[in-house]
C-alpha cells in the first residue's frame, strides 16, 4: 500500500494499492507519496514556486547572456543559458502557475477572495458545511459535485475551506478538490 499526503498519516492519507496509481495522484495533487513504513517514495517538488525572496540582481542578464540560478536559500548555484531558460519556461503550464499561486497562499487562519471553481478529485462524497468551521455541527449534508464555483478561500485551524457562490463551505484540501482560477 502507498499513502498520499503532505505528511505521513495512515488514517488521514489517501491510500493507493499500486505505485503507479499513487505516483500519478501525488504528482497531480502536488503531494508526497509514502510507503507502508512512512518512507517517502516520491517527494512533492512543484515545477513552479512563487516567492518574494529574490536576491539582488537575480533578474539581470550577465554579460555573456546567461542568467544566475539560485537555490531556496538565495545562494547562487550556477548559471543558465537563454535556451535553458526558454526550455524551462516552455515546460510550465497555466495549471502549474495556478497550483503555485494556490500553494503560495499563507496557510494561517484567514480569508482570501478568489475567483474560480473547484473540481472534486476525491473519489467519494464531501461534506457540505453551513459555516467556515470544521466542527461537526457545521456539517449539513454531503455532495458529489464535479465542479463548483467559489468566491472565498478560508483557512480555519490551518486547513482550507472554499466558500461556494451559494454560501456553503467545502473542504479545500488538495486530496479533496483542485482549485481552478478564472
């Protein structure tokens, strides 16, 4: 068995019987895939990450036409030719950019206005809530929608909830729904 999630937890992670199925789902949902013992089989490394931590001069071209390449700590680790930069840019899709934007949203309690829809990726029904709360008293039903229009993203107790246009709330966890920006 294989388990998909940000951290290893057999009770909460989505379970997969095959490595192939687990890898495909983990890549699509930008999650880690773990084996039975909690060892990482595939680590989530998104193609695109947004940051405000850009080193001084990072966007300037060198005299030979190359640009500097930096690691997450902001340290120069090499250079890239214009062709390498273009090839990397050509490999980025609109979905990659939307996923990076969603991942960049701060995971602390708060509300963010969004414009888009959510697509159910969970193979089952999801709870519908009357308010932005994880309390069981907020649950008022279940749904098996394909896509739903949303207007706000709430983070409650460190976990995301999307507010639908009709005023209900649905889990925003990556293994439950995929946000599609409009």
